[in-house]
């Protein structure tokens, strides 16, 4: 059954070498293995597969997100590493310092070198 199988996020890349530098050097995520022209990354027990495709960056939705205990700290750390965060204007969801609060979470979005939208999110009561 799928409920007991490991799920993986897909991270499309038009330039795998460039994307690897972003994930490994900027985000600080070590590669677990190279596979089929791509790279597998593990984070918190789940995995993401960075793979070569000319369709990278074409999705207007988030590709993956990380759940973190302190989104403000993560945003500050990533900004210090050169990550630029997206700024969205959504009704009834205020955004301050690149972090949107609403729907039971504080979330911040950024793009990788391939144009994929990624997020970090902290659940709040």
C-alpha cells in the first residue's frame, strides 16, 4: 500500500550542476546519492529527487516545503546565505519580513536556481 511506502518530492532542474550548488552550498543539504542523472537529497526522513528536465520552473505552485520550529530564524539564516524570498499579496493573510501568517501557519516562499517555488513553514496555534 502507498500509505507505508516512502514518498519523494520532485525538483526539476534544467541545469543540475547549478541546482546542486544551490541545494548543497546555499541551503546546506548534502547529496545522499546520484541517480539517473539526478541527485537524491534527504531531509527529516523524507527525500527529494533533483532531476534533469527542460520543464524546470514551469509550475506556479510550490514544489516542496520544510516544516521548521522557528520560521523567523530560518528566514534570517537563508537571507544571510543569499536566498531571496517571494512577496505575495493575499487578502486576510498579512506578510511581514517575507513571512505570511494565516491558516494556522507562518510560511515563507523562495525560488531555487531553476525557478521552482519552495517554502518553509511553521505551524502555529
